[in-house]
């Protein structure tokens, strides 16, 4: 009798542990999955900025073509130049097909990155890249839309640098988020993603 009782208690405890464990795993998977897809669906949105020619533009000006959207600043020591160089190389490889793609680099440092400064900076990279600036409020709104993190970091010399997200968002021609190109991804991986974005074969 006593032995059966102990076993019953043990089995009971195991069942409770299994149910709790299952609930935790289910809850995590459910939240994790839901969070991921919701976030993906929310990336992108309306913006109102100024291009490097000084022309006012909105997100609607870039619909009709797939787009790459990423953030940075011209004083960036390495991440931004590396990304812009990679994009310049990718556009060169795409040749004529690059004309079917919008590449938007949005400054997180509107204080220093005026349209003139951006135009000067862009002269080192593919001219098909568009660089955008705007009012601090409008830049912040765009950063929020694209889930970009950016923060001013003071330097010892009295100046400042910017911490920021280095991921490139891929948008389809309707302005919907379809994926990301991660910082320092192999060029071949990025190339394959761009081919898919443009509906090109896997050449
Ligand atoms: Cu940067």
C-alpha cells in the first residue's frame, strides 16, 4: 500500500513536471514565433526625408522597385564604409539589373550629414545609391519604422560617434519587408539574396 502510494505521488509529480515543462516550451515557441513574424511584418513604413540633391522625398517615391534600406553616418569609421563598398560591388556585378533596385542609405547623424555632405561622401561609392537626411524627428521616425537602433556616443576629444544597427533591410516593390542582409555576410550570400529580390535566376 505504502509503496503504491509513493509511486503514485512520484508519477503524479512527473506528470505535473511534464505538463509545466510542456507549457513552458509551448509558451516560448509560441511567443518566440509570434514575436518574430510580427516584427518582420512591421519593418518599414512611411518616411519623409531629403535626398542628397536636396529634394524632399517620401517612401512612396521608392515604391515600384525592390529596395535595400540601411542606416549609418558619414563619419562612421568602418561599418558604413564597408557596407557601402559591399553594396557598390554588388551593384557593379548586377550591372543593368541594378537599375531595378533602390538602395537607400539613411543618415542617423542629421546634425553633421547635410545633403551636401552626403553627396560628397557618396562620390566614393556607386552613384545609384541614394543617401537621405532630414530633420532629427523625421530621421527618428524612419529609424523606428525600420527597427534601427542608433545612439550618440561622446568621444574623449569632445566630439561624438554613433552606435547603430548595421543590418540592411530588403523590401519588395510594395515596400514590404522580405528579409535582411547581415553585416559582413559573405558576398555570395548577399548576391544570391539580391538575385532573389530582383527575381533573377541563380546565376
Ligand atoms: Cu556606420
